[in-house]
C-alpha cells in the first residue's frame, strides 16, 4: 500500500468518471496496521484529531504519527453537530482563535482539495431587549476590531431579509440582529473525511477500531498508550477525545475541569429553500439553518444534566420546539424527522483548553463545550503547532489548563466560571 | 426522567434544577489552600458511570437532594437528602 495513491478531485475528473461508470475512484485513506512506535500519537479520530494530524504532516513535516479512533473516523461529534461556522466572539483569547479558524475555513477546500461545502450564508443573532441590543453592538465592535465582520441590523432591515419571523411577539419583540456575513455552515462529514485524506496521504496512520485503554507514564514522562490493538509507544501523546476527555485524563491520573453533557439537535423533512441564513433566537435557546438537502437543522440548550447517553430527554425537545414556534411560526407545519444527542465536554468558563499537562509529552485538547465544530481547523492547527514546536500558537495562547486555578478564565458566552453547564 | 424525592415521592425531572457533581457535601475548609479549592470549584471526576450529583427540588419542596445516577443510561439508583448525606459523611 503506497502513500502516494491519492487522486486529485476536479470537475474534469468528475466528468470523466461520470462517463466511464465511476470505476476509477479509490479509497480516500489507507487502513494500516498500527506500528509499535510513533513520534506522536493522537487519541481521537474526530474533527480535531484529524485536523491536527493533517497540519502536523503538511505544515511541520511530521508524518510518523498515528490517530487512534475507538469507533470509525468522524463517527463522534464531528458527525453529530449542527455544522455552524462562525467567528463572533467578544473576549480576547477566544476572538483571535475563532478568527484564525474562520480564515482556515475559508481556504480549506483549496488546502484539502476536498469539497467541504463551506457556505458563508451569514449568521444573524437576534436580540429582544435594549440591554441585549447594547451587548450585541459591543460584541459586533469587538468582532470588527478583531478584523472580522459584523453589521447591526435594525428591525426594518431585518424584516426585508427575514420576512417570516414573528416581530411582534408580545413577550419578546425583535429589537434587531447582529449579522456576521462570513459565518455559515459546512458539510460536517466532509470536513472529517477531507482532513483524514490529507493526513493519510502524507503518511499519517489512521487506525480505527482501536480504543485506548491506558496511558503509559514513566518518571513523569509519557511513553505510549495501551490499546485494544496492543501497546503503542510514543514520544508525545495528544488527548483529543472531546466528550470522553475525562476518561482519557483518568488513565493518566488526572482530573479535568470539564463535565460531559448531552446537547440535542433536530432535523425536519426536506423542504424547498426557505431559510437562507443561520438564525439564532436571543430570548430562548433556539437556532436554525437549512441544509443543502432542504432539512431544517435546529437545536437549543443542553439537557442540563451530566450525560454520556448521546440521546436527550423530551422536556428539552418540547422547549426547543416552543422557542422555534415563537420565533418563526411557519416551521410548525414541517415534520421533525430525526433528533440526536452529542456529548459536550463543558468547561467551567465556557472556553476550551489546548495545552501541555504536568506529564512531559502529554497534551490535552478539551472543553470544547457546544462549539467544537467551527474550531476544527484551528483546534488541530494550533495543537499541531504546540506538538511540533513546543510553543503555544499566538492564536491559542490563553487556552491554558491552569487558568482556572490562576483566575484567568475566559468567560465568554455567559459562563459563570464554576458551574460547568451554565453558559 | 423521574426523580424520587425523599419528601415528595416520584416527581418529573422538570421540577428539579441540576447543580452538578455533589462536591458541595464535602466542601474544603476555608483555609484548605488554593489547590484544594481549585480542585473543589473546577475539577471533576466526570465518570461514564455512576455519579453523585446535586439536584434542587425547586418546583416542589425546595430540598437539595443527592441523586446517584448512571450517566450512560440515566438510571437512578438512589436519592438522599443532601443534609443527610452531609451528616453521614461528617
């Protein structure tokens, strides 16, 4: 099996394959046996792990790398989210990071030669009170200062763009909206597959059905991992297990400042195009966009109790549906097709952690809360930088593991700083 | 999900507010030091299994209860008044 087997995707190739029975397509990545030793082992074959592997190989030339995935590539949260991409944060620490990520998104399809169906359709966050309007304008200014885009829309301007909203709800009338034109959506599975292909074609081993069962530490230094496919030695290990981060950390004798919660999402039957943007309701937890297949993809709040069950309970289904109907009564006639839950590693300040640990060579990326998808390019990029250079990337320099103890939390998205589900 | 309140009996989950892991029943002493307090405020076991957690019966009797719940199945094994748990561990 050769590394350089990768074909290039192009319009011409699609045309040629279409005319010859589509017999020339090949597997997008290799399926190797694990080697006994690697320079770097990444635990978790989701968006962040695959992205990290891709950038390690492409930008740092480090290819003696394995990504260990207990299930199948892209089978976790990267395939279970609502696909939103945005850089609309207001606090230093997060602003520069998500700005970095959005720029990587904008070049991703060229970088990967893979269609991730990035659609910068614009995100509109609605506000429903004077205070919320002031806060949104302030956040918009912060976004502009960061170099990203934000436009405050008055109700008149909104009504031209989104005529189907209920502007005169007696309880929560719409005061305006913060419009982030470069935000949008991407095809989540394709993001995982594109990164997997990028990493694999440069020599990274993507090893599926390989669950890590132990992390080997000797004299304060990580030496490798135990897996269901045997022991693997490694000079460096990166734990990128999202909702399962605490179980990985426990193998290294660590506790993390995260609690895992379930977040539900929903999709309706396919409809003709009717919602052009990503829209969020500011007076209840509800956000929505329309997929390219036509389904309305929407979600709301956490179920609000710790869970690894990857499925939610009915009270939150009811709450999300009520909020949606309040905001846009027209969706009431759409039939809900499916719902699912993903496991969110909720940090106590609402911001992620990308850092070394006290164990030499052992690194951790966690605390992605319910926003890990938009961070996939940058999350992998900055972890690759940290693994390769030993230095924190400037765009992620504040995501330190010790910031909770030191009091330098990054409390965005209405976090409280001590209760893991309150943001 | 239904929770068996020791005072009110079996009640809908919506009557309860979830606070988090039941760390507050073993709160460190005020002078326990920065590490103990960091541990108490931020760090969590977060097990994929049985978990002691604090719920508040806010739309019922107002009691704080310790619920022992399995985080992978949502099965509830035990519910105790937080006061009793705290006294038993004292």
